[in-house]
C-alpha cells in the first residue's frame, strides 16, 4: 500500500504533466492562459506544502518522546 507521501507525490506529478500539456496546447486563448497561470501557482503552493510536511515529520522523528532532540548521524 502506498504511503500518503507517495500518493501525494504521484498526484503532484500527474498535475504537473497535465499543466505542461495544457500550456503547450493553449493556442493563445487568454482564458486558457489565465487558467494555466492559476493552476501553476496552486501546483507550486501544493509542492511547497508537501516539502513543509516532510520537514515537519522529519523534525518530529528526530525529537524523542521526552521532547529532547536525538543526535543526528
């Protein structure tokens, strides 16, 4: 079974591919350009949130149950 992070990465990757395809086939339509720009900004934000979640989990794992930081190798 895929983890939540793997599923999120797969969805972000699929969204990126669809957006790239949309940007290549927009044919100068202003509405399509505006939609692609908004979709791109949302995708970038989603990727940043995914990175932040990974960092938060990493910090939580490196902190012991008593709140003390464990030494990093």
